[in-house]
C-alpha cells in the first residue's frame, strides 16, 4: 500500500533525490520554524502515532494548507453556550431571533444609541443599579422585542459618572441571563482583539466553513493555530513591510512567490532561492549551525533526519 511506512520513505527519498524547481519553495522557510517550535513532537503526540506513520504527515499537510490559505466549503457548526459578541449594526430582531432559536449560541449586542432607548435607560430607578466601582454602575432588566420577530431577552445597562448631572448610559441586549459585569467589562471588549486576529489571520482557514463533524473541525483549527504560530515566528525575522502583512498577503507574495529549487546533497536538503528578500539570508543561510547555537536539533525528523539549509542567489 502507498501509505505503508516503507512506501512513504521510498517516495520521500526519491523526491529528494530529484531536483525540484517551482514557485512554492517559500513554504520551506516554515520547516525551520517547525524545528524551533517542536511541531513534529506535537503532531506525533496529537495523532498518537510515531514518525514513520502517515497520520502526523497528514496533519503537517493540513498545517501547510492553512499557511498558504487553502480553503474548504462546508457549513460550520458550534456547540451551545458559546457567546457571540456583535456591534450595534447587528441589533436586528430577525438576527437576534435566528441566533437565539436556531443556533443555540448566546448573543450580546449593543442597543443602538437612539433617543427612545436613552430615555428608557434614564427612566430606570436609581435603586435598580448596582454600583460596581467609582463612576460605573450596572442594571440587568428584561427587554421585549414586540414586532416582526418578537422575543423576550435581557438588557444590560451601563451607567457612567458619579453625580446625576454627569450620568450617561449604554445598553446591551443579551439572549441569556449571564453575569452582566463579566459580559460588559471582559467578554464584549475582547471583540476588538478577535477582529484584529481575524483581519490578519482569517485566510489561514478561520473564515472557511467547516464540516459538520466537530472533531474534524477542531482538528482543522488546531492545525491552523500551529500554522499561525510558525508564521508568527517567521514574521519576527522580517522587517517592514513583510512583518505586518496579513496571512493572505504572506501566502500570495512570499510562500507562493519565492522561486527556487530543492535538492538533497549527502545528508542535507538545500533550498536555493532566486528572488527572496535579502534579509532572509542572515536568518536562514547556514541554518544547521544557527539551530545548533539555539540548542535546537538541526535535523528534520519527518524527512528522515536530513539537515536543512538555504542558499540565496
């Protein structure tokens, strides 16, 4: 069988014996970062299979597919009690009802800053607010949407200011009865970090719809996280503008764009680049020595303990 360990080894060694040229040679840069991270040990542990088996190799392939922003197309499902935070433009009875009734997800969304809502907040009796700390109090009350897509939910109201003349309010709708202080001061502010993450890294695979099998989906996302980690390590070795490129930009203009060839000489795989940024030379040329200085084993276990080195022309 082609997936037998001996067949895999023969195939890999034959590929390494042949000079391979192309414009996807950039992905070899991540091999160095895998060695620094210890990716192979993670994959062998995750798959519960040793080096000679196919399972960790398939997992490594998923990592590299994520790194070059390959996508799939199936609908995504998530488990219940997951909190989704949104912005005020998503305050829609139809959307809120759909999420609440169909998906099993919890939703936290700001109530628009309209005059009618502000008057409602200002009419809340002072005793219904709980003072949390100086200049900040909260109230939790029922809220009902009556038209088109009716539903009964919870409103979390923030009150800012110490004196009545200084008070101003912000309101949020929650589809579940949860701790409003945790939701408003911890959960909701995280949305900006999430948006920054997805803006920079969604092309790694986070934006693609997944299989309905959650075990497979979680496996895909685990591989995407490893891809993100090694790409982050690579970014630290790059200067502007490369360092701030998002995942899709890196995939298109670095991993896909680098032209070179790959060949095996004695016990070392040598990757030669013809159009790489010059600054990569100082980080990746003479790589075995650099890894040894970092106390990192310089041989590649999934490539039958060949060392890896780079040349720049």
